[in-house]
C-alpha cells in the first residue's frame, strides 16, 4: 500500500532518504547512527568489565581454595597435637 505524498518528486534511483523528500529522515538516521555508536561503546565497556569480573572471581576462588586447604592442614595438625 502506498501512502499519499510519500516519494513524490523524488528522482528515480534517488534512495538517499528512502523516498521521503525533505522529511528530515536523514537527520533521524544520523541520530540513530550516533545513538547506535554510543550503545556499541557502552556494550563494549560492559563486556570488558564482565570479563575482568570473571578473572577476579577465578582469582578469588583460587585464594579461597588455598585458604581451605591451609585450614584443613591446620585442623589436622591441631587435632594431632591435642591427642
């Protein structure tokens, strides 16, 4: 279905504004591109942060495992000494 007034007066093959003459469509498109780039930068930052958090979690889990092992050794040593 074709809407009245859309695409009239646009030379054939001129698809720069997708057939919307002087409608400000390119301004909207530029705004969309700017917002898309901003969103892309934010997603990249969040992705980087989540990767860093993952590395930190692995490091902390390693430290906790070492502490657990040391506590087990200490418990065994204390149990041996108290008998």
